[in-house]
C-alpha cells in the first residue's frame, strides 16, 4: 500500500485534483466579490427623485426697494443618483432666487432660478415663475396702542395704569402700505373674570383705518404689556344683629373680632360705615360659640376674615329676673 502512494502517476493525479478544486474555489470567490461589488455600485448609481421646500431669496436693492407678493418658499424636485441626491438634500448648498436688480418699480412676473446645483442632477421648480410688486421702501417710527376687553375684569376690581414696552417701534415696508397705517396695536384678550395683574409678550399688528392688517415689517415684532388689576380695601366695624331670639331667653352676643377688612369698588366701599353680621338664634337654647360666614353686600368681593366667631351667652328670663332682683 505504501508503494501505491509513491507511484508517480498517483502523485500526478492527486496534484491535478487539488489544482482543479483550487480553481473552482477561486472562481467562486471572485464571482461572490463581483456580485457584492456590483450591488454596491448599483446602490450608488441608482436614480432617486426627492422634493424639498427651500426659501426663495430675492436679489434687489433693499435700501431703495421693498418687494411684496412672492412666496416665502418654493418646491424643488431633485433627480439623479441616490448618493448625490441624498448628499444635496442634506447639505442644501444651493439656493432658489429671483433676480430683480434690473427690474423697475411696479408689478412683474419673474422666473425662479437655481444656483449651486450639481450638473449631474436634474431639477424642477414649482412654481416656475412668481408675481412680484416692487415698490419704494419706506421706514417710519410709530407708537404702540393697546386694545383689551375691559369687560373681562372681575366685578369690584379696578384697572390701574396700563403700560407697554417699548412704547414705539420702527415700521418698514412698501411706501403704499406704510402710508396706510393708522395704528400699531397690541391686542390683548383677557380671560373672563380676571382678578389679578396681567403681563404678557404680545405680537404687534399694523392696521389701517378699517382694521385691515397691512403687510409691513415691525421691529421689534412683539411688545410687553402690563395691565394692573387690583381691588380697594377698607376696614370697618362689625355690627352684630341677633335674629329669631326665643322670647323666654335673654341673649348676650360678643364678637371675637370687632373689625373686618372688606374689598370692593371705591364707590361701594364709600357707602359702607359698618358691616352687619346677622346671627341666627332660633336653635340656640344655651350658651355657645357660633362661627358665622360673613354675608357680603353687593359690590364687595371678599372680606378678611371671611368668618366671624361670636360668643353667645343665654339666660332664661326667670333666672335673669331672680339674679337682678337680688
């Protein structure tokens, strides 16, 4: 058997078999790599289409002119290799613009242009053209007016001196729009029944005489409004008024506190000299202590304290006569 493996023809046959197997393995491996490489190249070279929204820029002498009517953004559809489209969308190193540098004052239809797009990409823009109105630019300074619903303030509360900051703003726009401005207004909507100071940052609006909002730029665009809301107070004495006494008893009522602070409108407070506190004695047969909720007159919104502690001493009439007779 050992002599068999040593024969030259056996060795040659085994070498050939090994060589064939090696060729098959190498060929299979190369095909695998080729397929994988082709797959990667296919992904990179496959076409892709994507639509994005981009700002529309305006080329114009902004020191002299003001342009209205054009959209803030346009839609751009990019088409090309997946890798290039994805890269372009992510970086957005391009811009959509309209060139008005050679246009005169008035209305124009102009084509939207693109710059910064790779020549290997195709693109389309929507809309392709836009309508613009070029006008003389005008800037002016105007005071801020405040509007708010006074009827929302809770009954009995009073309104303090309102304020707005800043007190005036700079308004810029087309001369035809700026000339129509009647007021710059900060509109405040107070919640119903509000009983505390109100302070907010409010958007500013430019209006004409008919209340129509005008297309201008206001700087700053917001203002801080302060609306003080408070209530007047007054300290008065309490007047205990017993009610429904039993005829066979004698009552002596003493309040733990002789005064109370009441809150309300100045007009109502001026009319009140003391606060009546009725105490129901219909079910009181012996000495006790009652806690009475204060009944507030119309126009009085609250009292401090809101309850009054009253000490009630009770005697029978017969006992009272015997005591006084001695």
